[in-house]
């Protein structure tokens, strides 16, 4: 992950994975036996904890975090970056990305 800051700030990163859910009273909730007949929706579930740290003015970068000691699996993800400068001004940016599954090896014809 690479990002640029105009001034030094504290950076808070939150990672969430897209999962299926059901619309109940206008809110996307986890699928249960009771709400299984409701409309489908996409909900984002936080993966791991939040990652806090200082960010310097200019270009910054860090590797995608491991969750429970493993790399992130295939799927759609959303990364939320919240920055707070020395005065207390905050800015939040959200970016989505996808991790594709590894291609299956082709079978050789004999």
C-alpha cells in the first residue's frame, strides 16, 4: 500500500472484506435461517484489527498485513485510511481492491 501525505500525521488503517448479507429493515446484516428469504446485499466485515502508526510528509508505503499469520485470501476488500495531523484535523479515504485467486494449472493433453 502506498500513499502520500501533505504533512506529518497519525495514520489509522482498517481493512474489511466483502461478504454476502441480507437486507433487514434497511440494514445489511449477516445471513441467518430466519432472514434467508430477504434481498441479497454486500456487507463489509472488518478483518483483523486496526493498524495505527505515524506517517511522514511525502510518500509512505507498507505491506498488506497478515491476518492470523496468513496472507489475505481471494476476494473483494475495502481499506479505510484515517489521518489526523498535529492540530487535530482529520481526513478519511476509502479505497476498494480485489485479490484474484491463483489460476488453475492447465492439464496436459496426452
